[in-house]
C-alpha cells in the first residue's frame, strides 16, 4: 500500500549523505519507472482516420486497445480500461504496457513483471514491421521489467540489474531517435523520462527535458501534464499551474489532472482552493486504483487540516 504520493508524482529530495544517496538511487530509478508507466498508460488511442501523434506516416492500433486508452484519456477510468484490456486479443505492445501500468498502480507485482516482459517481447516482434515503435516499446518493456525487479528484490540486490535495464532503455531509445528524432510519440515518452531524471540528479538539466516536451511531444495535453509535474517537483508552482491548466482544458474530466492541480495549489499556499479540486477528483474515485483514491483522500485531509486548523488523523485514510 502506498504511503506517499504516486511515485511518478512525488516531490523529490536531493541526497546529502552516502545513506541518502542509496535511497536516492532507488527513488530515481523508481520515479523513472513510474513516469514511463504513466506516460504509456495515458497514451491516447489513434483515431480511426488517423494517428493523433503524427500528421503523416500514421500507425494503427486495434479497436479494443483504442477503447481502453479512451477510457483513461477522456475519463481517467482505470477500471474500465482494465476490463477492456482483459478481453483484448492483440499482440500490440501498448496493450501489454497498459496492463503492466495498471498492475503497477494496484501493487500487483506479478502482473507488472509478466506484462512488462510481454511488452518487450511484442515490441521486439514489432521492430520487424515498425522499427520506430518497436524500439520505443522495447525500451518501455525494459523499464517495466526493471520496475518489477526493484519492487521485488529491494534496492541493494536490484541496483545492478536496474542499472543494466536503464542502459538497455537508453540504447533502444537511441535507436528510435536514429529513425525519427522529432517523432512526437518518442519525444513524449523520452521527455517524461528525461524530466524525471533531471529533477532527481543535480547535474542534469531539466530545462532541456521541458523543451523536448514543449517542442516535439504530442498530444499537447500529455506533454503539458509532464511539464506540470516537472515544474511542481522543481518547486516552480506558478509555471506548473499554467501547464496543468492547459492540460485540463483538453481533458476537463480527468481526475488525475484535477488531483495534480490540487497539489500545485497546496504548494502555492492556497489549500482552501485546493479542496474543491480534491473533492472533484474523489467524486470519480470508483474508477481509480484503490491506492490512488486513498492517497487523494489523505492529501485532501491534510489540506483541510491546514484550512481549518485541525489535527485530524489523516493516516487512517491510508490502507495498511
């Protein structure tokens, strides 16, 4: 059960000692894993008449996977998406990646590992007919497998394997960049990963990742969500708010975005205004993973304590 914010959205602290550096390594790796699963799970479906990422050279995804992505993209409905994917008959790596991301959010380590491997294997087969997407999702599969290793083996045992997986991820993305460096789907996923690394590592440049998302990634609502998370974690809430509001304009009913905006308002010391957004997100709790719903309720409770000067025990809202 989660006791912190969902991992790809958690505020980050730079290490200041050897012990913290070990913890930081786990956090960097886990954050990147989480960012990729979120980026994958939120990728929108291609329209019947075309590809929402590309004006030309469009790619096709089967209708069942398309419907599952619509459930998440338009409504933030993870439960409906899971049901659709359970009945999907496809060798599309994106479908397996979606199953893995839902398993990740539900704390299902076995499902994460199994579907992560299926993602990689399907993507490797896809490389024969569509090298660009094949390399993109082979990278994603390695990330998911690394996430499974990290969650099941612990930091010390998992670190060598996870670092090896990260190298494979970067190799695969490098191959994709050789094919189409400005491809919007590639830049969406790579932009998420680069930004999450940048806010964790003091020698990284987060502005480069933000520019990648701003200039090359599509669709814009997902790029803006990534930018909002990055600016939030960089403690620049004014810029984060601008980005999340642009994302909400395109997806006004997505509870994930309402939750993100509520977090940003709290960072701006505007907890009173955040309460309405927490309530709106929780109004759709039945379609969210249980742990995410608990976390939103916990943060709403803390914001309410600030507004009303209370000491309500918010930890009780988090399941053991």
